[in-house]
C-alpha cells in the first residue's frame, strides 16, 4: 500500500506506517525508504512529531515546510533530525475506524510544498485502505474485538460508497475518494459520514460543487 501510494503521488518521496494503540509506544510496520524509516524512528525515540500529534488529535497534521519557525517551535527535537534525514515536508494521516485509532501513515517530501487538493484526497484513500488492511491482519490473528470492528466498518463504508456512486454516476473508486474527502473537509470520520449517507441524511448530489 505504501509503495502504491508513492507511485501514485509523484510529489510524495516516501511513506511510513506506524501501528499505535497508545502514546508514546508504537510499532513501525513499514517504511518505503531509509528516510521514512528514520522519520518514524525519531518520532518513537523523541516522542514528538506529526505522527504523534496526528494520533493524539485524531486528525491530519500537514507540515508543508519543516523549515518554518512554527514547526521548529512545535517539534524542537524532531525537526532538525527530519531535515538532516532529507525530509522537507511531512503529512501525517491518522488511521482510524470511528473512535478507534489504529495508527498513522506519514508521507514526506524531499522539497517544501503542500499536497494539492486531489493528491491529499487520494492520500486519504490510501490511508483508509491501509486501515482496512491492518484490520484484516488483526482479524486473521484473532485480536479481541477486531472482527466486529472490521465488519461494522466495512459494511457501512462499502454501502455508502455504492450509494454515492449511484448519486453521482461515477466509479466506485471515485465515490470512495469523494466520501473520504468530504469526511476530511468536515473533520469527521469516514464511518460517521457513511452512516449519514446510508440513513439518507446526506446526499452527495445535493452538495455544492
């Protein structure tokens, strides 16, 4: 999933995934390259960085230029290490199902600059797919509570995706992108938005362009 994300988003230099259930401990599950691995390791060691903040707040943390004073002041120990490793911009996307937090996906760029709107929407879809993959893994390992959590999440999100597809006459992939992007814009979980779609409280063909 990380490799696919890097291939799909040319502006992204690398991706790392950390599985987390609480702070400060977390497990680095994957890094697409040495820089991503270093970024994840430093956040574990130092206990600060976008990954830590994204997990704590349950929302994306987007730092398009780590050289800016605001980010240096926010993560005084982490930013110099990240810059030295070769990262100039970092985007941390929480991996979550409703209120349950699974971990964080970190995307870095080797040059300053924000993710475009479309790239961010696609990155959120990759984060959502990574969450599902982690839940499937937990399901396979018979982790307590994981089967019910995964089944509830999969059913409502997939049902809502089908409804959005019909409302907008788009592909399933496009419908999921719209669903995920709307959840991000409203600062809500995709599961909550999906419930509104399924309950007919929200129609995507009635939203402003």
